């Protein structure tokens, strides 16, 4: 129920019931009161306005008669759901008071549109199991979990994450090395706060993840783009980049181009970090999903000198709104990481941590991963089939070996940002490859996500993409 602000002139120039009628009618026509919105009772509004109930009753009766309001037995009085369009298009008089701005309707900003990158299969998430765990922990939430929590995260979740990483990803860690955060962006901000002073050189892959560039630059880093090739980041170019404090890499599934860093390149990167007393930020992007070989072990698991900080998130394996990720810190850095976390946002929310810890411990997470590998294999195949049918002469698939998106290249001279704009006009979304370059873009293309759409929808989306590609531009 809303509160009605109806200024009344009590000098006697206009009857009170007419002023109340005009005020409510004007608010409806101006959009300040929306169809279906409940308004105060006649008794309640009379108290608010400091008048007798009679003028309020008279105003409501007229508004009900004219269908601006509707009464619902046992519920109250509401703005009519069936207002004629011509009434809603009316405008208040020029001298009428301007209504407060309306809250815009909720939008998903392309978040569920076909080809959205980094979007998992939300339709295949085990909602029932997750809801049961959340409800269980919400109902029996201990008082200690309602107070301020551990800045490193809930011990049960840290232990469950460590168990998973050791078994599935080849990460060498204990629960004490885990720092729970609200996603990979938060992890990068905390790492930058710990390791980077303003002006320090931070090497990033070129092309690379724009979110990492933004997070590291926000910490004052001097970004140094280093090219990648089919084996990963170019170590010779890294050595020539100058003094580097930190290097950010995505070795399991390079963002955006999709290749995996070879074992030889990984060993060379670790040797460089040891010799230069530098740090490596390993973003284990989409490591869970490979389609041409078994999942690769983590770079961190090959590190014998404690130079790698490992970053992971549950956003792309469960759902983005969960907002839980983690850092695996070398033991020597953990106290500084906790201090940085305290300055960042104190501690992570406890309820979802409790539910997620049990989700992992009961085996739901491992089963979900196994199921999703088959789901994504089928969706990837549908996307590649649709691209071959409808777009084969207009683009080239660059890499589709892993992850939840496919990188495709466009002919020279094709503007990928304009193409993304025109795709948006047809209900599609994508990421322009050129936006992943910190410097001049050497290649133009698209990143086409397939995780969030089923096979039928992907095939239809490729047909529409083909039409857009054959259009002007």
C-alpha cells in the first residue's frame, strides 16, 4: 500500500472531496499511481489528511464510478487494472505539480538472450536440491551465523572448496589457504590491493578479459598488454615488457580466444615468475568444460615456489547471482589477503555459504558438473551446426575446444561492434572480439555463448545471425 501525498487548500475555494478526487485522478494519469497498486482505505486516508471520512468517501465513490479505482472484497481499494489507453496517455495540466520519477521496469539487459557469454544453463540447475538446502539453513541459522563472520569465509565452505579443487583441478591447497569472495572481479580487486602499488607494471593477455583490465587498473596498476599465441602468453614478449610485478593469465581456457596454455609454456611462465620474484594470477576460466580432451590441471598445481594465486568462481558452474568465488593464496600471503578482505567488504554473506558447503559435501555439485558436460556438449554441437548452415560463408570458427563460448572471426574490414549492435536489434547478444584488446585490435570477431540456450533456440539464433551478417555493413 502506498502513502498518498495530497496537498489540500482549506481556505474553502474548492470542496475537499473535489480536491481529493483531483489529486488521486491526477496521480493515476501522471503514472505516479500504477494499475494494480493498492491505495489507503478511506479511514486511513482521512487520518493522513486530517479530515473527516465523508469527503474521502465521496471522492472514492466518484473514482470507482469512473473506473479509475476498483474495490476487491476483503482486500481493499486498488488502481484499476483496466484503465483505457487514452486515459493513460493523458498529461497533467502545465501548472500541475510534477510527479516523482517512476522506477523503470526491470530489464535483463541481454542477460538471457542467445549468445550471451559466461551464462550457464540456468534451466538445468538442480533447483529443488538447492532450495531444500537454503531453506534448511535459513530455518536453523545459528545466532553466530547471524553476526559478523570470518573474513576468509565459512570454515565448512573453505574445506569443501579445498577438497573439490584438490580432487578435480589438481590444485595443491588446504582449507586454510582459501579466501571466499563475491566472484572473480572481487578476487582481482583484493589481489591488486595486496600486490600492486600505483604505477606497478601488471602484464595482461592481449587480447584478454576486459573485466580483469578494469579490476587491476582500478588498483593503480600500469597495464602492460602481452600478446598470446596458440600456446598461451608469449614469455619472450613478457620478458621484454619491462619490470612486471604481476601477470594475469587464463591458462585453462584463454579468454577470449579459447586455447589452453601448453605444459612447456606453463613451466616457462613459472620459471619467469621465480626468477623475477613476480606473482601470477591464474584465473581458472571455464576449466571444467573441455570437449576434445580431459580437463587440464591447474597451473597452481605445477608451482613449486608459491608464486601463483588461483582464482575461481561458482558463477559459471552454478548461477551468476550466487556471487561466490574464491582465491587460493600462498600461505605467506594469507594474512595480507585477510586484511585486504576486511577493507573490501568485511566478510561474505553466511547463508549461501552454508548452503553451498552442504551442496558440495553431499555430492550435488559433482553430479551437476557431470550432467552439464553432456548438456554443453550438445549445445556446442548445435551452435557449430547452426553456424555451418547459416553463417559458414561469413565467418570462421576460431576455437571451440572448451568453455561456454565459441570464438569466431570476421573478414577483414568488418566492424564487429556495429554487428553486435545490429544483433541486439534482432534480440541477440554477443561480445565483440575487438573490445577484448587493450591496444589496437588485430582481429575482429564475435564471442558466441551457448551455455544459456537450448539446442532449438541456438539453431534459430544462428539463422537470425546469418540474416544479420548478410545485411548491410
